[in-house]
C-alpha cells in the first residue's frame, strides 16, 4: 500500500481528530491553497491580457475581446463538471498534482502567442479555452478538502481553501501589469506609441511568470498530500446527486454567489475600460477579487457561527442594493462611486460563497442521518460516509455550474452594450436573479419550518 494512502480516516471522532486528523488535514489544506491560487490565476489571466492586446498591434474588435475574456469561463465551468468526480476516482493527491501540472500548457502557450501580433484569432481562442484547466481545478480541490475536516470545521476549511485560493484572481490582476513592464525572462519587447511617446511591454511574462510556481506546487502536491481510502467512490456512486433536489437548488444559489464573483472578476477590467475610457482599469481591477477572497475567509467563520442559510439570505439582499448603487453611479458618471459599489458587491460575493458552501455538507448530512435514524451504529456510520461522498460531489458540481458565470456575465455586458449602448440591461437581469435566490434560500432553508435548517 502506498505511504500516501490513508486507510482509516475518522474526523468526527474527537480523539482521532486531535491526535492524527488535524495535523494531516492542515498539511493537505496548506498545500492545496497555493495550487488553487495558481489555478485561479491561469483561469483569469485573459482578463488582463485582453486589455493590452490592442496596444501592441492585435486588431480585434471589442466583441472579440469580450469573447477572449469570457471563453475561459465557459471551458472552466464545463471541465468542473468532470473534475467534480475525479478525487474519489483517482485520489486527492494524485489529481491535485496532475491538474496543477496541466496549467503549464496554457501558461507557456500564452507566453509564446502574444509575442506575435499576427497570431490568429482562432489560436487565441484555443489558448483561452485551455485556461479553463484552471477553472476546473476548483471543483476537485474543494471536494478533496471537504473529506478531511469534521462537520463543525467544514466552513472554516472550505472558506480558507476557496478564499485564499480565490486570491489567485487578485494576484493575476496585480502581478501581470507589473511583470509585463520589464524583461523578466528576456525576449523581444512589444512597442507602441501613445501620446507621442514610444513604450515597451513584455506581455509574454503574463504567461511565463507562473511557470516556476506551477512546477513547485505540482511537486509539493505529489510528495506532500494524501489520498483517503474512505473517499474512494466510482462515478456511479457519486451520480446519485443528480437525483437529489437539493443539489440543483444549491447549484442555483451558488451561481448567484460564486458565479457573480468570477463573472465580475473576468469582466471588470474590460467593462471599466469600455464605460470609463479615461480610467486605467488595471490600476484597480485586483482590488475587487482581493476583497472577495478575504471576505470568503471571514464568511466561513460567520456561517459556522450563525448558519449558512441566514447569512446567504442577507448576502443576496446586500448584493441587490450594491447593483442598484452601480446603476446609480454609472448614470451619474462617477467612477469612484461605480468602483465603490463594485467593492461592496465583491465583498458580498465572498461572504455568500462561504455561506452557500457551508450549507451543502450540513444539508446532505442531515438528509442521511434522518434516513438512518433508529438504525444500528454501523448504519449510522455508513450514513455519515455516504453523506460526505455526496456532499463532496455536490460541492464540485455546484461549483461547475456556478463557474458559467465567468462566461455569461462578460457576455451579458457585451451583448447589452452592443444592443442598447449601455450595461443597464445586464445589471437589471442580475438583480432579478438575486431576487429568486433570496426566495429559494428562505423557503427551503432559512424560514421557520423549512425542510432543512442550515
């Protein structure tokens, strides 16, 4: 048997958790976090690259640029559907190492492609699609970490993994504008003229800068993480979630929280440069994802204390108010107000990301424990094991569906601007969707007498 495979894992048993479980879980968590950060960085790298392409000679239309920003969301979300089921099949250690190593493909590809303005648009679209490898990683990463922690600490663990992992979005929007200003890895500079001054850029660094970190993170996962025998399950065993009503309800809610976060992150730089051409969006773009990531960490603690459903309801209320604020300041022509409201919106998505993910393990544990009530201890233990496997699959699958927000939000902006000349129609649609999320959360999980209180 491999020394990386743990045959007995009982995090709900206090003696086991404090003697062996917690140190092992912490080690796996802290290796998982930087791997997930890199995945988010590669997934969102086009949000920065597209802003710079016109300056160095790429003759793409605004709609084509929005497509390049949106396509990683489409491929990442689709890959998440498959990645959701990979950890119980291959093992968390193996799959984390393999999926992290796959990020080298788009990182190197972008580094070479952006050096030639004659690179075809279809080639750029393919590279954009390949960045979806980073988006897919989130589903498997969250499913894996959920197995390691007891019910009482799942909010903390998932909040830390996702919240700090989400910092990859902020990192790429902060780091790339810096590293493209000098010859970090040598190579030819791209030049352009602005205001009678010639400037230089090394846009290839947007891809190359992540390569050494990806290699180190892959090795850390391979040699430092563990596989859990108790987490093993075939696809058929996990596919039962498609029959669970609560899987689909949580998909809907997570589209509202995580789908909003990743969609707003992908679209904000290009949306800002389109609506406020006098503003350099790359000076501000990293702040929103940073606020959201930190809010997600805090949201995990808050949801553990107050309950995920209660926090989720009020999060969606605040998101509606923030979007209304965005609309107000957009019409007032105030970038400061527009940016401020988006920061509130980003903070809300972070808290909501954590609170909705806190709900999922509780919902499925409650369902299985109800079914096993009055049965033998063995049956009750099996109920807990089954609940953990289903919850892990649901965590991954809901994140897959929600990730389509990274495609639909940028495309909603692009379509709204193309058809009406403004982003208003898209923003009003977002408000309508958040209203439905409040209704679903309140009726099924938050009201007195709800089917499951979580």
